[in-house]
C-alpha cells in the first residue's frame, strides 16, 4: 500500500537502491541541524529560556485549563523547567474513529502531571522595553497584545529547537538508518526536514521584523503579514506530513515491537540529554501540534487587538489561511483512513470463481456495511460503497472472519429498493439489481435488525444522502 505517497512526492519512486544518495541526504540533514543551532542567535538573546516545544505545549494546556477557574494573565510569566523531572506528555494519533480536529484537541491534552513550567522571558522584561519607558504609558491591553505577539515568536523558537533535535538525533542517526530499510526510514520521518526548513525560513523573517522593531520603537507588530507570506509553504509541507501520521504511528509501534535493534537505538537516543526525556513519538507529533497551535496564538493576538486597528484585516486572513491548512489536513487524514479501510476489506472479500472487483480504487469510499436477513432466514452481508454494492455471506477461515461474495452491482445505476410488507420478515425491503455481475437482473427480500436500520439502508440505497 502506498500510503507514504501522500506524505512525500518522491517516495513512490524510491526503490531502496540509492544508499549513497540516502547517506548524502542524512549528512546534509545533520549539517542543517547543526546550522539551526547558530541561525537564531539574535532571537536566542530573548528566548533562550524557552523550553522544548513539548514542555511549552504542556504549560499552555495547564494554563488554559486553569483559565476555567481563574483569570489568565495571557503570558508565560511564571515559567521554569526542572528538566530532569519532565516526562513525555504528548497525546498521539491513536483512534481510527476521530477526525483531525478532535485529534488536535487530544494532542493538546496533558497526559501526565508535571512540575510547574517557568520561563522568565517576557516582552515587558526586555532591557530595550524597560529603557524606553513605554511600560508606564501603555494601557494593559497593549501590553497584553505585545506579550501575545512575543509569545508567538518565542514559541516558534521553541518549536524549531525541538525540530532540530528530531532531525539531528533521530532522522540523521546513521545507526538508526542501518536498522531500517530505506523505505521504512523514509516513511517514518516523512518530510520532517522540509518542515524544519520551512520553520527556519519563517523564523528568520520573524527575526528580521523583531530586530528592526525593537531597535526603533520596541513595539512588535505585523506578524500576521509574515504568516500570510508563509502559508503556501506551510500548506505544502504540513498537509502531507499530517496525512501520513496515522500510518507513521502504526509503523513506530510495529518497529518497537518487532525490531529489537530499532528499539535499543531509539531508547539510546531518547536518553540523550538534548532530548530531555521526550520520546520519539513526541518529536514526530511536533508538526501536528504546531499547525493547530499557530491558529490559537493568532486568535489570541486578534483578541487583544483593537477593532479599528489596521492589522485586523490581515490577522483575520492569516487565521483563515491557517484554518484552511488544518481543514486540508483533516481531509488528508480522512482520505488515508478510507484507503486503509478499502485495503483491509479487499483482503477479506473472496470472489471465488466470479471475476473479482478491485476495491482499492481512487475515489471509492465505504458508505455502510452490515448483516441482513434474507427470505428463508439465511443471512447475507452488504458492503455499500459510493459506486458499488457487494452482497456476500460471512465465513470464517482459521478463526478469522471473511466474506464470500455472492453478487455485486454498480451503484447507484443498477441498484433500486422499495418497501415491502412481509409478516415473516418485518422491517424488510425489496432490493433490485437491474444488472448484477452475471449481466442479469436480480431481486431479493432483505430485512434489517430494526426499523431504524431499515430506514438507514433505504435512505443510503435510494441515494438520499
């Protein structure tokens, strides 16, 4: 299955034979990671005390939870991190029944209690700001706005620091690469290097803006303009990464259970002091968390901005653009789920001697499935797709459930239903296939378990959706 095609454009053509190319890419990634540590020297002057992004996320969730019970200052004024006490707290993709938006909420929920996080970096604590005397003149609302913008930039510094660790210690590890096939390595890390490069470019533009403004008036503004400029790149790198995350999580779990070398190497890397006891999954979840957090931070800036400010229009546009990216991520995750579902069903359906129908077809989606009772009280099973109806009998092979296909027809073109009164089969309807796999029309009486089940099937089969 080519799930990873969605995650990286060149993945499908990777045949695993270009080891020298892979080594060159890893070397470049390691060099890039080293460069990242030197690329934000100006910003680190102001944000050096920001924690890893995983810990920053935890603090934010604790603050938002506390906000239900007491007023929130809207800043990170009480942040410190005893690093030796930190534990991984990232909620990761783990349920096939949840949408991306719900998962993004789950990913921001703390799973473990941890000591309070502290950080002394605040806009109002900067020497330039103190020396300007503005703090005595600015209203509280403007100070809160400056803190929100300052946090937006600082959190991107924190995010890039964590991404750099993910690339430098995990992705670029030669030992880890040797424990995996080239395809496994490529699928595991997806396009995380592209995401790190995008974050670096974004941060460099924010850095230039901040440096110039601090030198002139110490008031920070127009981050929304920079967000808008970078949204096309964010869309290009974040949507495929998040789309691939469900497949990525499955791979991580399988490798941890089945590949002892991989498990040993991962535990070794996670124990490095730079990782601060954060596990591989927390690093792989970083892009997923960041794209949803950006929207929340922009909304906080908008909330603190005066309604008549010139920046309102572009702030709203930036929020809308990030929301569109999140929506596309949701569509990508749902599409991946649908493909996985088709692949799974394709393995279960046995067409016997009749000509088989490949289920994994672009655009095909499973709409509904379930058991039905037929005349004579034999049972059948229906799988209804947006373009195909499959009728089968449920079988068990070596204690595993499967289906023997009895009939199938193009849907909705050759499928019709009608209500029928039948005392022996209450809650039943007439299913008519005007052209089945044999080329001949077929009719059967079917009964659902309940009247509500019948109504659901009738509505779907009549295309009232």
